[in-house]
């Protein structure tokens, strides 16, 4: 599919609908997810989940469909940490068959950084995507009130 990826309605509402285009009233409504981490996350990935999930949940950006993406983000952070530790231990320049060469781990680090950046953008967590989000000050059902403002009634 060519062109820009559609922005989820929840994110448009948090951004204040800057384009003033009609919001998708038929977008599937997805159940809010628990911030309880998946059982198979450990180490750095688990710490990242515990750091990020509450913030995303409070912003209304963590649904049951988003849990897998958050899990991938947390696992990518863990893999980046492992790769970074490897680079610190073994160095960026390693001995190759033709002499000194750049460590192949560096390519892994670049790929992980790109993956993490994509996940952060999807959740509105990069500087550029965050600058387009208007933070909601309350923790109690911020999207429900915003939904009423734009659609004139409750979702029920």
C-alpha cells in the first residue's frame, strides 16, 4: 500500500486532530490492555515493559492489539543492550581476514535502532511524533471524554 500510513483515531485525538479532517467513526474499538507484562519477558525487556506500559496505558495508547508491538519494542531494547555490551567488550574494530574491520555487531545495532525507532513512532514516543501529541492531564478515561467531544456521545 503506497502513501502514508493512516494514523489511529486515538492518536489523532491526542494530537488535537491538527488536520481537522473527519475522524473515522467506524474504526474498530479495541479493549484497553492490562499493563501486566507477558510471562515470557525477562531482564531488560521486562524492565522496559514496566517502564513503558503504564505511560502508554495512561495515554490510552495500549490496547490488547498493541501488546505484541510493545513486547517487540521491549525485546528489541533487550537485544540492543546485549549487542551494545558486546561492542563494549570486543570493540567496534575487530581483526578480520584482511586486517582491522568494523564489527558485524555494528550492523545488528543499526538494524535494532531502526526497529526501535519504528516502534517508538507508532506509539508517539519519538521527539517528532511526540511534538504532535497533546498530553491528556487526567488518568481517568481521557479518550472517552475526547471521543464525546468529537463524536457527540458515548461509544457504548
